[in-house]
C-alpha cells in the first residue's frame, strides 16, 4: 500500500536558516489515529450492541409491567362476583350493586324524599345594611351548634350572613341574602338532609337584642319554612324504611339506592305504584374485563416480538434474537397460559375450554359466546380458572413479579449489561491514556529527528555555498 512521503523542507533560505523539516504535530496525530482506529472501532461496536440490548431489555420490562397491571381486574374471586342492579323507573330511583349483593327482583315505592331545611326571613326594608341587633346568637343543626357575636361593627343583615358563613365549627348552615320588591331576606340553607337536621337560632346572651332573627319549632314567626328537614320514606317488597339521605346503603345488602322522585299514585289500587329493582350477575362486566386481559396480552406480544425476530426483507435481526432471557420469559408466560388449572370441573379447566385460544402469530383470540356459555354453566369454575391461588392470573402475576424483581432473570441480565457497558467505558479511558503516552513519545522522537534533519539540511546548504565559491577549473578547447 502506497503511503504519502514525509514532507521535508526544500533547499531554501528558510531551510538553510534551520527551519522545520517535518510537520511533527500532523505526523504524530496521523500515527496515533492509525494506531487506535481498530481498537476504537471494536469498542464502539460493542458499546452500540450493549446499548441496544439495554434498550431492548427496557422495552421488555415495560411491556411485562403494563400487562401485569391488566391482571388486577381478574385476579380476585370478587372480580367474578360482579353484580348489576337495574331500575324499571329511574325517575323514582336508580341503583348500583356491589359484590355479594342480594340477587333477586324487588318492588320499590317511594312516598317521600329526604330534604334539607330552608328558611327565609321576613323582609328588611333597608336591604343588606339594615341593622339586626347586637348580641350572641347560637345556631344549631341537628346535634351540632356554634356561636356568632354581632357587634356594632357587623350587626347588619349582610354582616350576619357573613358571620354565619365564616364561623368556625359551622356544621353546614349557609346564609345568603335574597332581595325582592319588599326588601332583603335572609335565606338559611342546611347542607344536610334528614328530619334530625333542623336549623335553630337562639339568643344566648340573656338579652333580646337579636329576638327578631331567632327561630325554633316553637318560634316560627320570623321565618318562612320553604323546605322541611325530613327523612326519605320508602318500601322494598312491602318492608317500610326511612333514611336521612336519598342515597340509601343500609336497606338491601350490597345494593345502593339513589331515590330520585316520589312514586305515582295507583288510582286503581289506591296506593302508590311500585317500580322494579332487579339484582343479578353482571356477566357483561366480567366479559369486558376478560376481553381487556386478552387485549393487554396481545399488546405485550406485539411489543416484544420484534426483539427476537429476524426481518427477511431487510436482513435485520432483533436486538434480543436468540437471547436466553427473552426466550425464558416467553416460555414462562406461555406455560402459565396453556396449563391446566384445578377448578373442580373437568370441562372448564383451561383458557381454551372457555374460549381463549392462541393464533399462529402468538396472540390470543377470545370467543365471547363460548366464554359466556361457560360463565352461565359453571361460574365457580370460571372464577377459579382465573382468580384462584393456582389460577391463570395468579400464576402470571407470580412469574412476572419474579422475572422483574431483584435477582430475577431480567434484573440479572440488566446488571450484566450495565457492567459490560462500564467495562467498555474503562477500556476507552485506558485507550485514551495509552494514546496520550504514545503521542508524547512520538512527539519527542520526531522532534529530535526534526532537529537532526534541520541540522543536516543547514550543513548541506553550507557545503553547497563553499563548493560554489571554489575557483572553476579552466579547460582548453
């Protein structure tokens, strides 16, 4: 292989004066670059491969973690005890059911809704600045009370409303001012429904300066009751019940009723018309959750499949092609999916038996009709297949936790790759040190050579001058 000759200064005046013959810095730089090129290429190749594998391992971890999250809706028996509650007349009540609720059909009538008390005072012709008096006023709501003090600084109607709304310990009485053609009115509203949550206003300072704004069941002259503090009254299958709230959780086990209106009168029977409450297994929610599990598994497969594949068109290999860690994880998951589970049923004891099968690309397909048939035929076996301690969800959870956890195959592989990456960094640092030392040595050597060549060149120039000065020898023709 031809190489460029070293540039040496010509026989010029500059050279004769002892100028540089060799470009030492450029020559040393080229020699050092050539010396480290092979090692640099090797380190770079290994670093890129290691970085790619670390990234691929991160993709694998993320896909497994996301899939594991999807198991939370099918990994407990309660997930397969989902119940639904429906109302035949949402204008009277709506309902929801929790796990373990009492299944059946029930007639419901509502004769009275729970309501919160609202009081409206008489008119104050002077508006919000009208004086109401001074003193101490105790306000009560149910069994809770608080005091406010009205002085010359805040004894207006507006001051009274502000004092109520900002009082410490206020259990839920709000005050506002409503202005009409006759003047301003103080409006007191309870935040709590129920017959026991009535509002009282009592002057407690021993005087009567606030007598015009007091109120209790025996002293109603100063306010009009627009809404009563009353309990809801209803019946379920003929059993009477009352509630301080329109949201009822203690009447039927596991069922929450929200009362929305009063039942219409049944003119024929002379009673209230009943509406139907139906509580049953919520198979649709179970199907939806299992379908979501299948979708999540398929997303995981699609995410990690490129890591171990080979593209015949581009001749590109996945970052973890042939990697034992990836293969081990995939085999572990398939083992949990395809295994038999002791469900107490010889018919429904595998995913395939309830309609979940594998396609040629490794993803799952879900036959909802077959699954619903299994769920209707033997709900206990289907629940055990997924949610028992040896069920599919439990096995997948355990295996993924072990794989992702400290000391697991993925954690161990990750630590190995990081160590290798650190080792490559150390190699680069050592190579830098070696090349720095080589550069210094070569610089010293070629500087000495440069000095010698420069000296020789100067001597050559001197001798040339001396020879030129000698008398020329005359020759005869």
